[in-house]
C-alpha cells in the first residue's frame, strides 16, 4: 500500500469517527457507517456467485439457465444486489411494511453499483390504486427515483398502470403466480424503440416482472431489463 493510500484511509477513518452515529437497523450498535453497521453489512447475502444473466438464479459459470432457454421471459436480463434471505429480508420488510423509507438510499445504492448498461429510462413496478391507498407509498417508485438520480437516467413514474388489484404473489403457490398476474398491466406511454429498466424490490418467480415487461414490449419497447434489490433463490423460499 502506498503512502498516499494510507493517508487517504486515515482521513476516511477520521471523518467516519466524526460522523454522528445512529443505531444499526439490524443489531442496534452505534453505526457511523450508515443505516446498518459494517459487521452487519458483512453478513448481508450479497449475490456474488455466478448467475443466469436473464433471471439471476445461480448457474454454473454464469450460463443461461435451462428455464430461460426453454421459456425465454420478456425481459432480457436481471440485475439483483442481494439474495432474499436473512438479514436482508428483514431490512426489506422494514422498508416496505415498517415505513423505514430512509432505507431507500442504501438499497438503491447497492443496486446501482451492479448496473453496467444504462437504459433509456426507468419504470417502477406499479401498484394498484387501492393497494397504494392502503400502503401510502410505492416502494418501487421510491427505489426507481433514487436510482434515476444516482445513474442520471429519467424515470417514467406513470408509464404503466396495474389494471387489477391482484392477490399478493407471496400468498400464492409458485404455479399460480403466472395466472394471477396475467394481463395485469397496461402501458399508455410512448416507449417505442426504448430500452426500459423495470424496478422492483424483490423478484421471486418473476411472474409480475415478466408480465410488466410484456406490456412494455407490446407498447413498442425494444428491450426490457429488470432491476431488483433482492432475488429469491430456490432454497430460501418466501
């Protein structure tokens, strides 16, 4: 390590010590590092293994998985920062159901670091008006706006609408999720020829994102990518 690097690290350490500490969301320890401390950050289930480039499930050497080869989805690729597992699952639940909206900065920041190819615009997973009224906010829209700021990509908050107030996907068996989301979205915004990135908090079966991607493709989008904070892996369940 060079003298310059040592000096830089010393300065960063001193600045961090001067920052006001806040309780870590996960363990409660004082954390000048952010909403979670460095020890808990090391325990988060980052997705660092080889993944299918289309659906982000683990595959040998990052090859396209068999399911995506047999039944290619309407989206071309998936970027995910974490596996949906402990303790990240608790972080997302606090964000989504506990109204810990300050978490959006950290979650979007981790996802933004994984983005290699920028789209023309970003579209959040829409909520049905009834669900939006119940929750008070759309967690995917907040993520999309934060990503748009970090990556300097325009966000189209009202590009797509959810036509039906579908049952929550997490309450259904995997086999029923595709039928639950069928024709659930429409797109009335001009997206012809554009590469669209769809943002959501979690991808489980991918049925919701696939149906939204189909609506965008039918509206003329040339390509759709999916960006999610977390991906449910086969052994983690949800």
